[in-house]
C-alpha cells in the first residue's frame, strides 16, 4: 500500500514513516519510480513489536519568543538541568527553541509532537506549561498521555516572562481587529453592490 494508507493503518503521519525509513526502523519497498510502498504483512509485523523494544527518551523543552530573551532561555535550561539531575532522568535531550507560543508550526515543536506520536518520548519536562503552547494546553496534554508520554511541569512563574504574554495578547487583539476590519469592508462592498443592482 502507498505511504498515505500505510500511515493511516499504523496510526501515524506520513512524515513519521519517512523518518522511520531514514532511521531504518521500518523500510518500505520502492516502485520503479522510487515511490515508497508497504506490504501489509510488513506493517503487521511492525505493529506486533512490543513497546519495550522502542527505547524512549526524556525531553526537556525550553522556549522563548524572541532572540532578545536568550538569557531567559539559558535560565530555563539551567533550572531544567538541575530538575532532571534531582529526579534521576538520565540521557535527557534538551531542546531549545525561539518562537511565539501562539505559533503551532514551530519546527522543533512539530518534530517533538511527531516523536510523541511515534511513542519515542518518555517525558516532556517544562519550566511552565505555556513554554509548550500558550493556549490549548489541555489538548496537547491529552495527546501526550494517549501516546504514553508523561508531562513534568515545574510551574516556575519566573521562567514564564510577563512581557512575552503581553506580546501574545497583543497579537490576538491585532488578529481579531484585522478580521473585524475585513468584515466591515466586506459588508460595505456588499451594500454598494446591492445598491448598484437596485439602481440599474
């Protein structure tokens, strides 16, 4: 079957299949044109593997919204490093990212969620829950739990900058103001169009 159908069959994304191919975890067959195809028997064999065969990694995720907050990023990492040592979380992977909490297309964030979906992550450690996402945290928390990933949150308010929250709120206000302005222009154009039809 093609990559799209194979991804649905396994309950993962096509990007995950592509990464597994690169890593040698699940190698597809290739057509004459080089497209990936998967035999159902190979997929069934892959699904029958025990979860314990996949070694899970704890990940400490650090984020700030701008390059001007690099000191905050450094402080976040230091606090999480101390926490991981105290909890005995060995071989923790530290991920640092610069990007707004409202942006769900952040490259490292998306890669992290892909690895959660692939059941490769044992823990995600955060200084504060808004380091992962500004809104909708409960959905991502449920997503992690369903894929066997535990969230450990320090809830350290000092590592959740107030200035960044203000910037995110201003972004939301700007977004909805732009939509409202566009809606007003749309209504004005509609009224003018209707008035033109009546006159003609």
